[in-house]
C-alpha cells in the first residue's frame, strides 16, 4: 500500500520516518524483515523500501518519540542488547532502526513469547533471540559482543540493578546508549510515579549522563522513558527536540545532522 502522506526522515534516527496529514503525525520504521505484519501493524512502501507503522499505543519507544524524547535512538549499524523482548513487538522495530548491518540481542525469559520471538527472527535476520534471565548477564555474555546500546523493558521491581549489571558488563564503554522503559507501578505503591522516576535517575547519576526523561502517558500509564549515555561525563546528542504535536513553519521536513 502507498503511504497516505509524504514520508520524511526524522531527526532521531536515519531509519525512523514520519508522515503528516493535517494534525495527524505517524511514525514508521524502515523494515528489515518481510511481511506479514509482526503484530498486526500497518505496512506501506515507496519505490525502494517498506515501512512499518510504529504506534505509540503499542510500543513504549514510539510513545517516547511522540512525547519528545531528545536522547539517542538506535541507529544504523549499531548493536543493541534488548532486555524483556517478549514476542518482539518493539524489538522488531529496534531491529528495523539498526538496519540489516546492525544487531539486536533480545533477552526474554518466558518460553511462550520466546517461541514467537524465535519464529520472528527467521524473517528478521538481524534479531538474535536469547532465552535467559536478565538478572544473570554472565550467563549470556558469551553470546553477546560489546553493544552500542541497551534497551530495557522488563517491568520488574529491581529494574535498576538489572540495568546496571547488564550495562556494566555488556555496554561497549563510556558513551554507550541507555534506554529504559521504566514501569513505576512495578516499583511499589509507597511513592508516586514521578518520585520513582526521580529515585531511579538519582541512582544513575554517578554512572550515566541522562537525557531529560519523558512520561509515556497517555499511551502507557505510570511509565517513563529514562536514559542517556553511560559514563558520568558522556556527551549527549545535540539536536532539536521534536515537539509532540505537528511542527509548523520553515523547518518542516528538514533533516538535521
Ligand atoms: N518490550 C516488549 C515490547 O515492547 O514489545 C514488552 C515487554 S513486557 C512489558 C516485559 C517482558 O519482560 C515480559 O515478556 C517478561 O517475560 C520479560 N521479563 C521480565 N523479567 C525478566 C527477566 N528477569 N529476564 C528476562 N526477561 C524478563
């Protein structure tokens, strides 16, 4: 199917595209795999490429972009470690973003979604599913080379420890990218959602240089995207923040370096 608006590159990642029609903005990732859809998402194409709708209601990463995430996104040729891949909804989009020359090492501990992830990887050759517990990165360290980025969406009370352990062992070094879809309802009811987010960020302050977090509501209740670059003095990307609503004026559709 042809796109219902002009596909334009976004400033966030070379393989993340958008269409705008009136006030309606839609995000698309440039597909690495072939149809059929992974989870019922819409596909479109131009003369050379196929694209998959990247919906904020289905993916916390898409929700973060819509809510104005200004930190890094997975980029072509990078290697990412993905904790909590489930059956591959967002992991397949991360694999699209890193492109055919990148790799996504997708950790999932539940056998049922993992079986679907394995089937998906037959069509997404840059996706490497690993059945493992993210609390024990030593057990899969031999299967994962040093990675450029770590994405975590594991919805566990000890998310912080899991992220720190994996980042320390498997991120390539200072400047490695970190994206955590923080689920505050999993962290107990004693604090408010923003207080959980603040505590999480405070715990990372000596370990990472954080980009401004964004709330993922109304798409994902009680969630925030938190992250930045590993290393206390790492440099964050400098680029124009993408507003959550349609941008009007002379910069429309312009690609930033
Ligand atoms: N990231 C997925 C997406 O956007 O498509 C959704 C992930 S779901 C919220 C959380 C997943 O983390 C579940 O599939 C769960 O089995 C997995 N998980 C939870 N704890 C884990 C652990 N310690 N190790 C590996 N996977 C874990």
